[in-house]
């Protein structure tokens, strides 16, 4: 199992736009083979920080997701509204 934690800080006046874009991405991604979970979270202390937490059956499933049309279309738009980001990919150990 692979877990992805993608955290980003967005421009405050663009958070609503970003969430709307993520809505389509989440909807389409959850239909993908190998997607266990795919959810967007908002920081409770700073609403401009959004974190996508994903679980995938395998690295291969994640690789296919990154090449999907919805990912390659929506993510570049979302990235324009980011101040900063951090991406961590984890492999299940125990």
C-alpha cells in the first residue's frame, strides 16, 4: 500500500476556487482502479492550508493516476493558486 500526503498553502482569496477544482478531481480519482481513498482536508487553524491524503493499492496505481486526464488537466490549474507545497509518499512498513 502507498499513502500520499500532499499539503499546500494557497492564496486566501483562491481557496474556494481550489476546493471547487478539487471536487472534480476527487470525484474522478475515486473511480480509478487501485484507489483505496482520496480525500481533501482543511487545516483547522489555517483554512488556506489544504491537504490531500491518498491511499493506493500500489505504486503502479499511483503512477497511472498521475498520468490520468483529470489529473493532468486539473492539477496544473490548482498549482497556480499555491504559495507553497510539500509532497510525501509513504510505503506501508507494518
